[in-house]
C-alpha cells in the first residue's frame, strides 16, 4: 500500500516502500564475522523501523526516532556489533554453526500507514577440518590386468565434506568397474573409497592408446565444503606394461642343453657380443616393470663368476 498525496494540479503521487531485498552470505566460516544487509527504497516516505530475526527470534532493531537508534536483543549464539550496524545492515561477531538457519529483515514505514514488508534468506555456518585430507593407495605399481584401491580421508567438519575422485585429470564416476563409496560422518572423519578395475573405461583408455613413455597415472582426491573450502591430495601409481623378461643360460655358454622342461628363470635376456680378457662380455638391455630400459655390461670369467659394469 502507498501514500497518495493529491497535488494542486490534481495529480496523485505515490510514496511507499519498494524493492525490499535481503543479502545474507550463503556460507560463512565459524568464528568469523557475518554481515547481513537489507536494501529498500522508501521514496519520500519516512522510516519507522528495521527489525532483524533469526528464525522467529528478534535480535536487532533500528528505530530512527529512538536514542540510540540501534538496539540488540539477547539471543542464543548471536553477538551483534552495534558499532557497524545501522538501518541497512547488521554485523554478527564470531558466528557458530548453531546460527545455521533463516534470517529475516522486516522494514516498516512511519505513520500514517506503517506499511511493512519482510524478506527471508538462509545462511550456512561451516566448521572446517583442522588438517589436510589424507590419501592411501594399496599399490605403487599396476599392470593392465591389475586393480587398485584408494581411500581418501578428511577430518571432522560441519557439514561433512564432499569428496570427488580424478584419474589423470578425468573425473571418476561410479560404475560397475569404477566403484566409489562415500561415508559422511557428522562429528567425525569423512572418507571415500575408490576401486578401479581393469575393465573400467578410464583404465582401458590408459593402457590401450597411451604411448609407452607414459609410465604413471595421477590419482587425485578433491575435498570441498560448499564454495568456502577446497583442498586436494594426489599420488602417482606407476604402470607396468610387460613382465620382466628372462634369459636362458645356454645363451651365455655357461651350461649345456636345457634338460627336460626346465624353465628359464634368469631375470635377464640378451646375447653375447664379445670376449673380455677376464671372460665373456655380455651387453644386455634390461626392461624393468616401469617400461624403462637400461644397458648393462656383464662379464663372466672362466669360473662363471659375474661382474656388472
């Protein structure tokens, strides 16, 4: 409702409360200050009062005709900073998680109509973890047929933190071969478990088209609480694309023909390429599980002792 004033030229002018808007932070960290504001347009009408409520409990009132105009009321968990509060805003000191809830701003015009309007907004107070998240992975090296399990843990927070998984920068979504479990615990640590199996989409894409010089993958756990808190922790897992190769003693000339079905159980493979004054010289290229190859020079003397150079 507006105040209608008839002018000398028979034109009516309306003066009333318009465009009431409330601004409350979506989330604020416990122990910090929160500033809540209420914007409105009275045009040429006079302000009678501004009242603030937490849920249904009034905790601050501003009345221009009173002295002092600003006044705080005792309310559970609310500590109003009167020095920075006025007709458009109120500041709360050192908020706690108990102040998570709805805040209301009520504005009233002065006489004769005392037109009143009210707006509501929600605020979430969060308690942050006291330590960074922690990541554990059960394997340091995996092959094309292996699976791995990772656990990401974050300390107590309010509300419980969200946990998101990434492998080589790709977000991991839950599927039969990409198993994710999430265990939010209010008042205790929160953790999430990731199990990646060989037939998962991400693992197949890593092992099939990836060039051999890519020797590891990066597993990352991202922890977030609303838009206030975000941390991540990561670990590398090395890739093995082939088994360790073997070399028959016959290639070294150190033993006679292989008897029966005895397996070759030497961890190396290669061939002789020269004779050293101290014995047989063998240059070999060793392929280790990371897909890296390095040359080694082996010398076998007449007593079949081996030297590595």
